[in-house]
C-alpha cells in the first residue's frame, strides 16, 4: 500500500508547518542568522514533507516507513532548533509552543501511519 502523498494529512500539515517556520519564525530572526540557525531550520522543516513524498514514491511499505522515520527525525531536529531559537531570544515562547505543538501532532500522525503500514 504505497500512498498518494498529496492525499495525506501529514503531508498537508507539514507543508503548512514549512510556511509557518518561514513566514512567522525565520522572518523575525536577525539578519546575522541568515546562514546560521535560519538555514538549519529551513533544511529541517523542508525535509519533513519532502521525505513523506519521497517515501510514497518508493515501491514498498518498508521503504515508505524508512522515509517516514527520516521525516520524524527531521521533526525532532526542528524541535531542537526551535527551542534554541527561543533560548537565543530570536523566537517568542508563544511562537515556540505553537510550532512544538504542531510538530508533536505531525509526529503522532507519522507513527500512526507507520503502524498501519505494518498491518
């Protein structure tokens, strides 16, 4: 059961997360962070929907599950970077909490999807 990624709620929500990180988070960082934490955040958040899509393009559920693992790892990386941005006062606690809550929801959805692949 290889899925059409465009129909997956996790792919749709992860795309919204990309926009949130780009337009509500990184936009407010100091320009000195353009090649630092901003760049890392962009790579991590873009990796999530990209790996979901790539996994769906593979031929087996095992491959899909592996790419979902990678997407989940990117979410963990993103969570760490968001916390660091808050520690460095680049990001408000409110914005941090909003993003972290969404990453947690997407991670739960990924795990749930992986569980359906095993059956």
